[in-house]
């Protein structure tokens, strides 16, 4: 058994919805429970976790959940935030996210299986999984691996603290390890600069308009020149700054957006997290419940492999 101290424990944080969406689309729906219900997302996520634990050996593991995928406080600041993801069928319920019909019934099964296994599962009312991840990361005493298919979390990358993002390129067998060197090579910024870059260029997938005429490359150049968003906006008011007339005009016109966007784009780091045991379980917390779930949903080799890995 490894001898680890509190300061050297490696924490792995799962952006759970991001991973089960990938599992759903990556594993055929022909994978079904005995009654014919698709369980491809359930089994795919179990396979993901099995591979992650085998390859990266976390001491602590948290499945972070979206208790609120589109928090009201973010929508109040930028009404277009994730607006296009709202299901048309739920126009009377504007906070209902559009989810494939055969995925929705699998989410409660995923939650039940994680709970029976004893894998910590944390969602906090009024916050997204990104915010839960941001708060766990801010509180971590040792290195952190964040597993997500969402580039928004690149803003948490911090070499000095050992925080990196494992971005699934194909399943989780091929992960893109994103540290500060990778961010600088691809985007020209470090983790702290990534949120400002995303804010300036905008993100259609999140309904963030960005600053008109400021794309990714221009945003990176402005951040290199002026340091951060505050430095860029200070340059707007400085006639001696090296902003072009067009850039100065566009940034000045975008002041209302720039004033509120940081609170929307940057993940929260002060979420009131519940007390939870994050240690990677070696044996199931509730073996009887797990047996019942296995029988009901036919989780087969996916569950057996994960149990073997956890017990190793």
C-alpha cells in the first residue's frame, strides 16, 4: 500500500456530465439492460473511471455534478448564457437543458452506482460542476488532475500547484495533458490568462458574445501586450497605448459586456462544499445496493473491471 501524506495526495476531479455525454455518444446504444433500456452512458462512464484510476492512480476522486447547469446569477449578468441549449420543448421551463431521450433515464442510474461504490459525488445548488471543480482545486493541498471535455477549465491550470487538465481526445484512452506549456503553445496564455482570452474572443457554445472583431489570436496578442483584461481596458483610455483605432473603438463599445463577463466566465472558487469523504474507495460502500443495480441494469464487465481496479 502506498504511503501518502495529506500534502502529497493526488486529487482527481471529474466533470461528470462532460464524461457521461462522451460515453453516451461513444458507446453504442445496443449496450442495454436486461429489460432493453440503453445503459451505454452508465457502462461507458464506469469504463472511463476504470481507465483513469488505472492510468493516473488518484488517492482522492470526486465526481462533480451540475446541480444547476445554467445558474440564474450568471443569466442575470449575460442573458444569452447557454440560452441556445435550452430545449424548445421546455420553453415554459427555460432552465431545462436539452438532453437526448435515452440519456436522461441513465443519469439517475449513474448517480446511484457512484453512491453505492462510495465514489464521492458533489453538486451544490446554484452552481455548475465547473464551480465545484474550481473550489475543490482552490482548496487542494496537493496536485490535482481535472478530467473534462470542457476547455473552460483550462483557466485552472497552474504548474506551481500541480493543477493540470486531462482532456479526452478519444474516449479516455487518449488524453491530452494540458499544462501551462501546452496552453502557451496553443493559445499564447497561461491558466490565469485563459479566462480573459475566452471572455474576449467569446464562446458560441456557451452563448458568450465576446468583443466584436477580437478573435483568439488578437485576444492573445492584446493579453501579451497589456498583461490582463484590466490592463487592456486601461489601455482603451490611454491615448498613448498601442491599440489600433478599431480595437479601441470595439473595446470601448464592449464595456458593458466586459464589466460583467468575468463573473460569468471565471469559475467560482468559494462554493459551499459539503463535508464529503473524497478518498478513492477500495471496497463498495453499499455492496447490497450495488448488487441490486448490477442485476437491474446489467452492468456486466464494466462494473467488475472497476471493482477489481479499486480493490487492487
